């Protein structure tokens, strides 16, 4: 779902924006209305909206003096009611909110965004060799834009001769299901369903995403994915999908647990809220990672995840390697610190 905003500059400091009781009331009641109309879980939307309205009627938000105060109260009192890791409120200022366009961004805005993604390296910030002929790839965001797909393909082309691959999504805030499917396409040999999304209970909005095989192809390459508590949303889906497919070994810490896609919606007086608006489910497990996160196969502190995955990758290579492949992998293993005792 797309959300377009005019961006005249950085938003004001919420702590410097003063509010009165009437403004607080209008913001909270607007939030209740948006939750009632757009929250993905229709069976809870009206109940959550009524609880928000009851809190407002009780004066819970009346004494907030600044936008920062009101945001803190929303986080403390309303976020637990919504109970979704994607939900959040922000103060962006009246000018930004006035530029909201439900129809989505214009052609020029899309072109400008694609240009920015290209200048940011397609959100593929790092690709390199590790000792022993193991590839390392870091993904910042999973984006369904040509520049991202092109930069990913270029990075993987550089690593095409490696014998195992580590994909690092520690700290990645997420992305789009289509962007996730694009990346997984490099790791599967056949068209593979990933997740199904739907807006509330409206079956007509259901969409199943598929990973289409892409080149360069790593379908038979041992694959390791690094995760941590800051791996969120679409990055979690990437890890969850590959784990459900039994296609990768996840190494690190349990992810943040934010599964429900959505978008920002305007409230009042410069406030917006990110509303979870789509239900997402794995085509394999029938469920998702909301609230619980994706649990790694190999649990280690995030700071140690790369070293552990590197060792696992080299051990996997050595199971079948012969000749120069084996010699190079043995050199890589010898370069690592000795494995800790059990």
C-alpha cells in the first residue's frame, strides 16, 4: 500500500510543539477513527477504537503539553491495546500531513525515489569474500525497485564463484514482500510461493507473492542468514521464508517480531500513525512471526553471528570439497579463532 507525502523539510521537534486539550482530543479521536476503519484485524478494530475513545473521555491525554508528551502517552496507553509491533505514531507537522495523497505517489515522485535508491546502492551496502571462498552480502532494505534488483544481481555476480554464502540482515528494518521475493529468487531453482497478504477480511484483496528464479543462481549453495533483535518486518520475512523452506540456516538472535504490513495515515494537527492494514501469512506455515520474532537455528550473540556462520559455512564446504576447493576452505578454517568449547 502506498502513501505519498510532500516533504518540505525535516519535521519539527515534537518537544517544541505546544498543544492544548482540544488539539489532544482531536488527535486521539482521529486515531480511534483510523483504527476502526483501517486496522487489519477487523474482529478487533472496533473494540480497540472504543478503548481509545474511553481513554480520551477519561482525560488520559488531556494534560499533554507538547507533541512529544502526547506521543509518549500514545506509546504507553494505546500501543498495548493495538498490540502490533508495526503500530507507531509520529509528529510530522501540518505541511507534511497536508501533502498526504491516498492515491499514492506521482510518476515524478516514483522516478525520484528510484533515482535515490540507485544512488544509495540499491540498499545493498556490502559484498565481499571471506577466507575460504565464502561470500558475504549485506542487505539494508528489501525493495521492489529496478535499482535494487540490479545492484543485488551485480553483487551476487561478483560472488558467483564462492562455495557458500552468508546474507546479513542484522539491523535491517524490512521492506516489501515483493522485494523479499525478488531476493529469494536467487536462492531457489523453481517458482516458489513466499507469503500471502490480505486487507482485513476482504478476500478480493488477497495476493500471493512468488520468488521467481533469478540469475545469478545460488539454488545449491549453502546459505546462512544473520539476524538480530533489530531485524524487522520484511527482513524478518526473508529469514522466516527461507527457514520455512528449509533453504537456509539462521544464525544470531531472535528478530523483532513485526509482521503486519501497513502504512502511515494522517490524524490531526500534524500527527500521523502507522496503521497495520494487511494480514500476512507464510504459504508454508500458514502463520507469521508477529510478536514472537523469528527464532534462529543457531543462537549466538549478534556480535558473534558472522564468525559462527563463517565457520559453519566452511564446515559445510569441506563435507564434499576436493582439490583446490578443499585446500582453500581448509585455509579459511585455519584462519579462524579456535571454536569455543561446548
